[in-house]
C-alpha cells in the first residue's frame, strides 16, 4: 500500500472514529441521564485523535528511519571488498542504482549481478517493511479506538484534552517556522565561515573588484571577491524600483482610499493586486523584450546611450512589480484612520486635499513607512528580473544606463553548473546569501520598530 493510500485510509478511519465517539457519548448521556462534562463533538474528536495520532506518529518515524535501515541492510548485503573500495559518493550512486532496479526500472548497463541480487534483497525488504507498517498501524488504531471508547464517561474531560492537543499543535507549527529560520541561518553561516577561511572578511566586505576566476581543476588562483560592486548594483536597482513604486503606489492608495467610488475600488483593487501574483520570470521576459529595447530606442532619440540590459531596465520593471505591495499596504493603513479625524478637519474648514495631507497621512505615516521598508526588502531580494534585465556586469560605477550585477544574480551564477563546493568560488554564494539575509532582516526589523514605536491608537 502506498503512503498516500495509507494516509487516506487513516483519515477515513479517523472520520468513522469521530462519528463513533459522538454517538457513544450521546448514548452514555442518555443511559445514565446525566450531563456530560463536554459536548458530544469533543468526545468524537478525542476518540478520533486516540485512533489516528499514535498511528500517524508511527508512520512519520517509520518513514524517516526505515529507508536508512534498509540502505544499511542492503550495504551489508554487498561484498565487503566492493564496499571498501568505493568512496562515499560512489557508494551513494550504487545504492541509487540498486533502488531503481528494486522498483522495477532499468538503469544504464542493465546492472551487474551483485546489483541485481542487492535489488532483489531491497525489494523483499520493502515488502516486509510495508506489511510491518500496515500491521503496526492497524494495531495502534484498534488499541486507541478501544481505549477511547471505553473511557467515554460523564467525568472524562474531553474538551480539556482536545484543547491541550490543539495548543500543542499550534505551538509545534510556530516552532517549525522558528526552527526553519534558525536552520537557514546556521546552514549559511557554516558555509560562509568556510569561505572566510579562504578570503578575509575585510577583503570581502571592503573589496571593490569582483572577479572570482572560475578555475579549471588543479588551478590554485582564488580570484577577487569584493562585495561592494554587487552591493552597489543591488542598491542602485532597488533605489530605481522604489522611485517608481513609492510615488505610484502611494498615490494609488490615496485615490483608492479617499476618492474612488466603492464600485471602482471593488474592481480596481483586485486588478492592481494581480500584479503581485505574476511570476517574476514573466516580468524578466517583459523587461528583456519590451522595456529594454524601448529604453534603448528612447536613448537613441535623445542622444543617450542606454543599454538594453541595465540597472534602469531592471529597476523600472521591478518597481512595477512591487507597486501592489506599496499600494495595498498603504491603502489598508489609510482606511484604518478613524473617520472622526477627517470629520474634525473638515468641520474646521479644511478642504479634502488639506485633510489628506495634514491629518490622514501624518496619522498613517508609521504604517506607510513600514510598507515602504517591506517593499524595499522585497526589491533587494528579487532574483529573476535582475538575472534577465540587469546585464550581469559586476563593476563599480554610478551610471544607471549601464549594466550592473546584484547579489542575487551572483548567487545564481556561483551555484550554476558543476562546481566544487570546497572552493571559494562556490562557497562565496553562502557568504553573499548570509549578507543578503542580514540586509533584508534589518529592513524588516526597522519596519516593525517604526510601526510599533510610532503607531497611534485611535478610539
């Protein structure tokens, strides 16, 4: 039985267990003519949890441990001399070939006699493993169902136990997000420290030349890994994007919140937010095929040399992409300003535009600043638009009409192809990723601090 079929069967059994617990609790209440501690639904949920949770925990542990145990048993099945002569990567490749053969698929060369024997052994182990898992899960389901059904009584605090399980599940979901962030940071930090064993931090953070020198095997040259050209290109593209997105997004938010009739707002706001759902690779193609040639032709008309792929091209299209971030967040913040403030200003003789400029926007300013900073962090972390439209020229210059390179583009370049992950040319991607993470995290923290410190509560 496949894992999907097993989980589906378990969910169906839990649904039946819920109905059984619901019916049983009502029958107990009717037989004893007493009031149960909890509502019938809680007893049904608790019976379903006792029926399914132990089996689900077993399934997760089994799915994690069983493949490793099977690989270990199959490795012991192989001749000791063959295993001893293999490197770690060769053994991993051999086990992958054996796994493919065990699934009934073919491999290049058809597989040796030793691999075929090991594949048959692995297929038998998988059969025993599946049967054992189904049997153990069935035992746990029956045991949990029997235990929960017998314990249904007026004194059983079903609601308290269900709420305790829900609280634990919510805490576990929060922990997943936290541990994921910590894991990302630690994984990048470890590889970044390896990179800094080759290149000093001062040379990396203060260097003005980026030339990693992708080396052939045996070459000892390390290249130059100055961050400043990449950081400057990132900031230039992001600044252009913000110069496009902030005015247009803020003016859009003001119009939608203060001037637009309701029917137009109900139509225009979802349409604007569709821009945020367009894949960034589509924006990249749009920049490369439409915006870049258009800017280049405009430059020819006015006598300015504007490259098709440049910081200006990438920044303009990125600005269009993040307009919904600015407009939607600002619109939500402006609409939350109490109507009493507007009425008070209008009652004192202010015009509508004066009320917006002198009352509404100052009241909403902390949230608007937070929206700007969040949009900036989104622009700094963008990849696909700058990969296609920025030009990939890691040179420190101030001309937005020329090509630039950004941190995200360089990470893609350094990790593309068959690279040696022990070389600084590949490890630098982790140092760049950690730097980008710190920058975006700092912007998000600043946005939260600004919003919390200067937020005003209105009655």
